[in-house]
């Protein structure tokens, strides 16, 4: 087995004095499980379930037959339950 000689591999330094550099605190970005579109649909779903529980009636946002449309038309508006 061969050995690696690591002595003398570091760069020469002019001074032996270490200077502490100030650093900003690390930025932490929260990671979300759901996309913004999924969050919107989940909120609609939860509200529909709660409305149904209260006895309100309406057309579900997830009723794909009620909201079908052609590609050159805009999606029919979603009406909240009453």
C-alpha cells in the first residue's frame, strides 16, 4: 500500500495572523409540500366539505363535467355554495 505525503502541500502564507470575517446569518427558505395550485384546490375542497356539512347546496369545483369547456373558451366561473 502506498502512502501520500501531505507535508508541504499547503500554500505559503505571508502572515500567521488569522482574521475573522463577519458573515450574515444563513438564509433559510421553507420547503412546501404542495404547489400554489394544489393549495388553492385544497382550500376549495375543505370549504366545500364544511359547507356540505352545514347543509349548504351547490356545484362542486371538482365536478369536471360541469366545468368542461373548449380550449379557446375560458373556464366557467366557480360559484360558492349557498
